[in-house]
């Protein structure tokens, strides 16, 4: 009986080990994909924007985007800014200012970048510094891992996965963080996209 229990326990440990090593095996391995479609930066809460009204320096100023996604400037109160491009926001400000000025010309320049939550890269689990990161053009998995300080000693790096919205449907892909960071396998470096969630599980062994 003891031998049977011991054998069963060994088999269970082997099975668990294979699950950890090949974790997320039910998910397809994420490989390098084609170039991402160009995507304009969207303003988000926490961004700082510089509003320049041509020939009207007294109402030109730098303002933060509030947590509710709105901004307030002279003559412009509680204007939604989150989710707009700088050009779209400039046109919205012009529309409001046209009540007070003749043909206002506005330029919006984003100076501190956070972006809306839907555009950020979120890293959770066994990263040294789990956090949400603003997306940058041509951002890769290696860029993300540098920003979060790499893996903890307890991370199951090759069991990590990316949760991604693909054509309105949530899909999960396996990534090889252990190979990328600790073995220097550059083939494991893949692009990340706006809104990706990187989940890094803990190793059981």
C-alpha cells in the first residue's frame, strides 16, 4: 500500500511539474506577428496637456487631466478629454471658445503621458515591480520586463501568458519569459499591444 501511495505521489509531482514547465499549454504560444496598425495616442487621466490658443496667451496654459477624464481651463469648464487624440481635443476646445472668441485656433500638446486604462500594459503576478505601463510604439515583451524590473525568484516565467483583445474577443497566449530573460533567447521577444495584460504565475517548485 505504501509503495502504491508513493508511486501515486511521484506521478502527481511529475504531472504538476510538467504543468508548471509547460503551463498555459492550452494556450497557443505567442510568436512574432506582423506590424501593428498605426494607432494615435489617446489622452488619459493623469496626462498633462499644454493648451495653446493662438493670439490669446491669457487663456493658454498647461493643465492636468483629472481622474474623471475631464479638464478645466479659462472659459472651458469640465470638458471631457480622456479617450481623445490631441487633435480631437483641440477641436472640442475651439468649439467651446467660439462662444467667446472669433475663430479660435487651438493646439494641444501632451507633455506627460499616462494614457487611458484601456490602452495601458498591465503586469500582474511574479514581476519585481508589478504595475500598469503606458503603451509606446513598437513596444516589446523585453521593454515591458525591463520596466517592471524582471522576474522574482518565485516566478514560473515560461508559464506566463498575455491576455489580449483580438477583434473584440478576449484571447490568451503563452510567452517564454524565462527563456527571454534568463537564457537570452531573443526569439522569445514578441510585440505587446495596447491593453495587453501580462500574467506571471508563481512556480510551485
